[in-house]
C-alpha cells in the first residue's frame, strides 16, 4: 500500500506495477476509488471482465462458471446494475448472497481466485485513492484479501492513498498491519531530485548549470510534481542548449501561477467557506503539523466545536492526522499557496 502526500507519484507507481503484472501474464483490474460510491459497484464490471477472460481457458471453465454464478449472486443481493453486461448464469444460492459485505465479498474473491488458479493465471487488483473507501467497504476488502492469503490463491493487491490509510485500515480491521506493507512515497532526496531533472535534459542533448539545478531542487523541496513543473518552465525559457540559473529564477513566476491555478486551486475549491477558514488558520500558524488546539485558539473556538469541521476536511483528503491532536496538509507546500493568495481566497 503506497502512502504519501499529493503529487509524489503514487499513481505512477501503481501504473508501473500494473504494467509489470501484465508483462508477467497477470490479469489486472485497476480502480480509482471515488468518493461516496460503493466498492462493489466498481468491482462488478472488472471482475466480470476477468472471468470472461478466464472462461476461454479449458482447465478453468468449471471454476469460472462457479465464480460467475457467485458474481451474479453478489450483484443481485446488493442490487448492482449490470448495464450492458451479460451474466448469463443462474445465481448460486448460499454463496455471496447473504447481504453482509464482509461475508459476501470474500466468498466472491475466493471463487475468482480459484478460477485463476485453475487457469494457471494470477489476478492483480489495484486501487488508487484508498482513503475514499468507506469503512464498511475497506473492512470487506481487507477480510477478502486475508481470506485469499489464507487459501494461498493467486490474487495480488496493490493500493495507494494518503498517509491516513494505514490508520484507516487498522481501524477497519486490526490485522491489516500484518496483511499490508506500507512503503512511504515522499519527496526525492537531493541526489535523486537532481537526477530527475538533469537526465531528461541530457537525453535531449542539452544541459543545465549546477547552480540552476540546485535552485530548482531548493524551491521544490524535491517533490516530484513540482520538480516536473519547474523543470518544464525552465526548459521553455532557456534560449540555448543550456538552462541557466537566470532561466530557473525567471521560471518561478509562471511555475507558481500554473500550480496555483491548477494543482492547488482544484483542491481548495472543494472546501466550503468554513472549511477554507480552517485551513487558512492552519497556514497562518507556519509550517505544520499543527496542534488542533492552536487552530481552535486562532479561530476563537474550542477543539471540540471544530471537530466536525476538521473531520469533514479530513474526509475530503485535504488534511490528515499524523499523531493524536495534530493535523497536517496532504498537499505539499499548501500553506505557502494559501499565504501567497490570501487576498484572493474567499
């Protein structure tokens, strides 16, 4: 489960993992967990697609038929729309049809895993934005993966999400910490950040001065998305085959405009006026993490009265709690954006 702030490359890593799985002959299903949409609704067409591919393999036909019946039962009991899909089998009574997601989803996963095993294949499921899964869906997913592990079936899972996913998973099921690894994806080291900028430039037959490279790394704090944007603008400004310090300094204005109008703004716009008031108060306190009590003092309220507002901002993926009583932004350098644009933010 890849964990990290916004813009550090978690989705890129998931895509790379999916490509690696496909290169090894795995069947893959990729989902971006949307807010307020049931996981089952997302899984239905993807599992159906996997089973259709398995159904043409002679050794797997019987097991695939069983899995398709379980899928039909699952779809029926949770009233999931088939759309244009044709699940032309009868549901299997007593399998994945109890109406209890923590019981039914594991039974469905086991049937899919058995079909994949019979076919000599593996199924790799990848879910991005895991923090948007509701607690019931996350718990059912964890139980399903635990059951798959116990039965040693060829089903693999990779997820990505904001830092709070580890705590959310543990809250949903205590054994999640034994089931998942949580590699942290963050800012690049100075060495790696410089290589990420320098190498593509060299590949194009150009170069960048050392002081220009140091300027980009300093201003971006090594965050991949910001490195990419600053490097892009510096490249556009360079008049010859060498990016100079002057180029990277001149690139700052356009880089910040693009980040402010895109990367930062789309996230800020999701907040209500009261939620905006809360995050602006955070930014005015300096660099995070921030004590909830300090934010409350700044707003003239109590931590208890602000609890629902804080919870809503967390649910929107804008802040998280790195430790008890603390909050921090999930978007790197978001406090700088807010302070830069105070006069224009409502």
